[in-house]
C-alpha cells in the first residue's frame, strides 16, 4: 500500500471509530536482520534493514483523561481506560504495546489520547511487528507532546514499553531498526555504546536479492523460550566474570564454562558477533556480496545447534533454499517460529521460492509467504 492510500485509509478509519480527525498519521517499519541474532541484549553487534512493510498510527489527543486504542487488524473493539489506570498488564494483548508508550509519557498526556493502528507487518513472523507498533506510536506522541526527544530517546521509550509494560525481554535491535534505518542501507549498531553506521546495501546492483520466507508459525517474545535464552546468556557471562558476553574475546575463552548449555549459548553469541563484523567488512569494503551467503548459513547452524531456537520448518527453508541455489540462508528473529532469509541471485528468486514451497508441501505445511526485502526508510510522519 502506498503512503497516500495508507493515509486515506487511516483517516477514514479513525473518523469512523472516534468521530473526528486525527492530528497526524505516523508510520514505522518492520525489520529483517541480515546478521546478529540475540546479540543485542548481550551488548553486541547487529546489522538489520528496515522493511517496506509498516504499521501506521493515526493519533489525536483527548481532554477526558482516557486512552482509547483500536486496530484495523483486531476484532473491531476499542480498548479504553483512564490514563491513571495504565499499568503493566492493563490493558493486555496487543493494546499493551501502544499503552506502554502512552504510559511512558503520561505526564504529558493527562488529557488522554486516541490511537488507531493499521499494519501490514506480519504478526509473529520474526519481522518486528511489535516494534513497528510501539515505534509508530512513540514517534507520534513525541511529535505531539515531546518534540525534544531524540530518536535514541524513542528507542528507549519503545523498548521500555515492551520490556516493562508487556513483559517481552527484548534488546534494542528491533526498535533501533524501526526508528534509525534509512532507505538503501543496513544499520550497523553497537548496542553497548549505541554507535551507528548507515552501511550502503544495494544487493540488486550485484544481481542479488534477500528473499524472506515466513513459515506461518508464529512466535512471541513474551513466551518463555526467549527469556530463557537471555537468562542463560547472563548466567554464562557471570560464570566467566565479564559484564556481558560481548566481552569474551574468542571461543577459546569459553573453556572455563563447565555447563554444556551455558557453553552453547555463549558460543553462539561470541561467534555471532564475529559474523556481524565479517559481513560488515564484506559490505563496507565493496567485496563480493555473495560471500555473505556462507556467513548467513553458519549463523543458522549456530542458532540451530548452539542456541537451539530453530524449528523443523525453519530448517526446511534453509535446506531447500540452499539446495535450489541460494548462496546462504538462515532463520531470523527471536526463534521458535517466524521467518528465514536466503541470499539469492535475482534470476533464481522464483526457483528458490518454488523449491521452498514444494518442501513445505512434502512436510504437510501450508505454503509459506515469500517476498524480497528491500532496505527501506525508518519511522516517519506521513501526514
């Protein structure tokens, strides 16, 4: 959907739901992470791109002290409560994400606010639909009541909404990608010092595409598996006597870990940070982008074997994509479902997608959704 159509749809829906005009409409994208999975909460490196798929938020302030939240992807009901009644878990479900952002600015929003959201970011696909939601609302509220907030401030506001209000123990990868990415670039982010670099990424010019495959198996960061991995990483860092696994210099230094689970988790983080820097060197240095492929595949093997968060369908995507000629492939996102990516020659995209779909049929699974990821713009005001 183009921006003009998105604005018209959001305006009409807001008027139909709340009986008035929004003060503006803001959009924030989902993301796909080229490399750097689960490194963000370990003070490590990440390399995401923003997707063209966005969540739009139509927003207007109120004067009755209430928060009203509606979604065109929901059941049509408006979630409404007093600003003073906002608290972790209240409201729950999808409404908790924008409510957490409102709560973070409640001193500026005593009169309340109405929010209508409309999204084309697949939910549960590992493409940061929750960050697109929180970041679209965060940018909207910043423009309306807190214009002094920087993009970095908004990353923190959106992260706190997910971590403290909803209970999803994410790092800052998703929110940073949604708010800081620029079109045509990957975002290199050092999550410890928040240093960023916009790295040009024109795969099409090299005759390549980044194919995204949504397995249709939903995952959620608020479930236990993601939190377990974070706790295991923290335990491994404590056992090694370092502030975070970012501080482990190499795999050899992991010999001090006598717990096999902690060793596996730490080994993934240490090697994944090295893979981010390897891909960055290829892309930044103007090398052959096809050389990124084997690094992606190595990342998948680490997520599958050491971090143990892949699934049979995610493995099937990687195996069938490679067999059909992809240069590399890996699962993306928090794991336990969601999506995978494959680095593919432009003239092989359809063949690889067909091979993956055929494999899903043999596995008895519904056909996956596939699309090409185009590095796109971060959060912005549409109207």
